[in-house]
C-alpha cells in the first residue's frame, strides 16, 4: 500500500488547497510524500468538479447529423477553419488523419482537460485506499459508491466512442481496456464489447448502493455522485441496451427524487452579454472558467459538459436540425440558436446560427431531469403505453414552448408516438446525445426509427491543407459503418507496446 499512498498523496498535495470543499480543519503540507491517512483526503480527490465535468468528445460534437458545416461559411471566411482541427476531421469521418493527432483529450486528457481514463484513475486511487484510512464507515461507503459510479460512467463514455455499438453480432468485437487499478502494469488490451458492458453494469450496481441524495441543505449538489444522478445514468445505460423496463424504472426513480424543469417562458431570457449586439441565452457566460451559471442549471442530476475543445470548434447546427424546430413557438430555438456570432465575432460576410448553451464550447451532457422525462416517455411508448408516453413528453414541452395548441404532441398509434418522442429528444438534446442515439436506433429491435446514411458536403482536405479551390466533395457515413467507432490515437497504441488494438475500418 505504500506505493498507492504515495500516488494518492501526490494528488492530494496538488488539489486539496484548491478543493471546492472546505471540510479540512488542517491543510496538508505541499510535500509530495504526504501520507494519506484520512477519508477527507480521499474525498478531496473526487471533490474537484473541474477534473470530472468536461467531456472533450469530438464525435459527440460533430460526427452526427446534428452538425452542419456549411461550405458557404468556409468560402466567406476560410481563416477561421483549419485542417488540423479534430472536430473538422471527425465531422467528415477522416479518421486516418484524426488518429495521427498529437493527443486525444477525451481518452487520456491533456494539460487543459482530464480525459476519461484520468477520471477512472482517480476513482481507482480512492477505491484502493479506502480500507487503509481513518474515517467513518458511512463516509467510506459514500466514496466507494461514488468511485464505482465514476468508473461506470467513464467506461460507458469510452466504449460508446471507441467501440462499435453493442449487439449480439458485435459482442466479440473489441471494446476498451478495463481499468480496475492504478497499476501501470495493468493490461492495456481491449476487452470484448460483451465483457466491457458486463463490467460497466457491475460497476453500476455497486454505485446504486449510494444513499447520498441530490438535494442537500436545500441545494442540488449535482457536481458529486448522488442517488438521482446514478438512477439517471442507469436509465441512460439501459435505454441504450434496449432494456426499456429497466430504463423506465430508473428514470421514474430519478424523477421521484427530483423532477424540476426550467420553464423557458419565465426562467429563460437573452442578453447582449458581450456588448456586440449578439443576444445570447441567459445561461451563457463569456468566461470559460466561471462555473456559476453551469452550477446554477437546476435540471442537472449530474454535472457533465460536452466540451468542443477549441474556440473555433463551434456548434454548427445542420439544416435538418434547424428545420426540426417550430421556429415561431419553440423557445429552445429562440434562445439557443444564436445569430450574429459568425458575422460579428468572426468577420464573416455570411452569417449562420450557432447553437449555444453555457459558453461557445460547453453544453449539458450529464443526466438531467429533461432527459429523464424523455427516457420515461420513450420507454412507455415502446412498451405499448403510447398515450401515457405523450402525456409525459408534453410535460417537458410545456416548459419549452410558448403556451398554445401547438404544445401537446399527438399520435394515433405506437409507432407515430415513438417517432414524435425521438424528434423531441433531438430538439431537446442536440449534439450531446445524438451520436449515442444514432448508434442505438440503428441497432435496436425496430427499423422504422433507423437513421440511414448521413451525407455532408465539404472540400477535400489533408492534415495540412483544405483545397477550397476545388469542387466540394460528398462525405458519407453509412448506416452501421465501422466508422461509428472512433479510432484510438496512435500515440496510445505505441505507448501500449502493441497491447492496444486499433479499430479496423
């Protein structure tokens, strides 16, 4: 245990002074060999929410049909786009270029952001040290459940990014390396998809032993693991496994505990926060380091953010996504589709709306109450209760639409209701969940909800040049293409000494 104590001590000495909690009566020294002796020191490792909330997932940003990168915008202002952008490479599925990038923020992290395996490493440090520190059994049980939750959540994010969709046919395809310890000797070989999902489910079951509520002293503490957050993730997990009974159960459990929605009619507005005649939603903050408005978003069950890596990697909505909104009455379109950014901030002679939520790069990706209403509605419809499903989804719509007859969705049969709910899900959670939805919808038990080939137009480009003087090409992501699994960065392959297997396309 001395090695583990030293590793944890190094982390504690770096982060305790900056922890968001002030529970320590006595600050530790900055010595790198600080011994870890108390449960409070382990708590501090998980308390620093900036280490856990960002998800720099390029395929979630741009590889789906919610993302549209208009050729006209490039023609109007080519200087704002560059061929080395991983978001650009993911948007057009140029994976041979993407895998050669210097680092992958989402996999292992960078100097700016923690990757999913970095989060798993922190969780493993806590799990390995809990039995050897002083503290109450109640606190140890709380941290143990939280660490298992982090491991389940991050492994799920990783396998649904770098692995193919989990189906009976794909069960023996490569999943991801499973990290159960802090040992650098632990194998980097990829477990199968079947083994990966089995591990995630077992971690989730351990996490469900959590007894920490979301609401504490009148405040939803959604930056830490809690019962509503874990039930919410369980609902997402089982929905993606097409286990609608379980997904419905956990969505309802989350909503029983916390069902607060933001009413866009009374609680959302817009303001010219930059003084540039651009109206941003009232959730927006120009500062990328200020989490006040993010923490204040009261629909979070667990605070996770899709992060677009670089400022020029804006969320460009596709025309198909834009057309899915009732532009006259849907307040999500009014507040989140922001015009003037390209024209005013990027000096483009062609303007185009940008999807904006918290900043130009951050939007919710963790489980929310809105997502729970959508999961509940979809599961009700798929299990045959489509009339109740419409009532459920209309609760959400009433908080997002101007009052009127257009609020309530209607359907005459189960299939129509399911499609209505899926369209509402897309409008409510563009970008952040669309990549994961495409994977599950094309592989579930029905075919009427499949999303066929996705096509986009842009110029030919390499890692060094965009050939804007040529005719645009048509790029295609075919239904159930192997490109639904992102390639693993070649640096990670090399560091594994051949143990880590690259995806085959």
